[in-house]
């Protein structure tokens, strides 16, 4: 059988580890060429080498406009198309009460989590997708759907990213589909403080009794990027193991643990 994404090319931002790396690997396993970006060239190339032929690593900080443009251009030059963009890069330097945050951390979070997806999507559309079609998937968060302690700035950006997904889906239809995933607590470096020392306790607040793995999210992203989701746009797929449902025990409340993807 021909892999469902054979002949297509994807860029995944923030792909040297965690959800981004798992997504790049899953897209590649489905037949796509993949370009992995990371803050450093070394990290991006190392991740691409781990995936193998058909994977290219490029150093490109999510908010570096020149690096993003160079990445898009090289992707098309190397593989001949840019069919899938996964805006996965994210950050959360502004932990704590919302009103206690300082402007620098606030703007950094907004720039990486919200402006970067806008800019990368703009470049992809101008260079290829506007004329040839494509699929964009944004990595949002369950935190964009519910308040959580200490995660106010991060959650604001993810809530905005969910709305941005719908806005772009409307503006870019019918050639380009735009969707998002909203993961719950996933076993990644960025979210480590949320689960590392209390994984069992966190898992008891999730209906499926475990925290997520990067591959759980990656497979959903592959689905949204593929033709199987060809009539889906503007949607955000919640992937939280039932975190917002709670543990499933009668009388239990939904988990109030946030997420940083």
C-alpha cells in the first residue's frame, strides 16, 4: 500500500523533541518528506538524522522572520512542495498569577505562541499553499479552553490560537484547511513541572488514568493533515485522555492541571 502522505512535504516547527519530534516522525512514517525546525541548527539536524532519509533539519527560531522565510524557500527547493505546516513551537516563560507578569515575558509568550503561527502560515501560503492547497495544524492546549493556576499568559495565547485557527480557516478556504489540536498534560520537557514529581496523582484526575505521550498527539495531527480529514477545517481536536471529564469516579471534578506543550 502507498503511504497516505506519499509525495507530500511538511514543515514542523519546534520539532527537535516532544510533540514536534513525534509529529515529524509520524508524518514521515506516513510517507511525507519532513523539515524539522529548532532553535539551533545542531538540534534540528540531530532530530532529522534520527528520522532518516526524507527528513531535513534547519535551525530557525519560531519568531525569526528571515530564518522562517529561508526554511520555507529551502523546503520547496529541496522537495518541490509545501503541503503541510505544523505550527508546534511554543513557550511558557510567564508562569504565575496573570497580574504579576512583566511585559517582557508576556510579549515573548505572545510572539512565540501566537505571532509565529501567523507568520509561518503567511509564508507557507504565499510560497505554495495559496496556489496549490495545503493543510495547517496548530498545536494549542487544553489550557486554551479552561483556566488553570499559574498558566494565565500561556492559556491566553492558546485560547487566541484556537480562535486564530477558526479565523484562518475562514480566510484561507477553500484551498487551505486550518485545524488545531488541544493536548492535555503530555510527557514533554516543556510540561515536565506539571507531572514529573506527581505523575500518579495527575493521572488519577484523567479519565483514561494516564498522562499523554507525544505520539498520542502526533497521530491526531497526521489525521488532520491527511485527506481523511478533507472535510474538516476550523476545528480544534481535544486530546486530553478525558482530563476535562475528570477521573470518571462518581462525584469527582475535572482535573485542574494545565498543560504546556
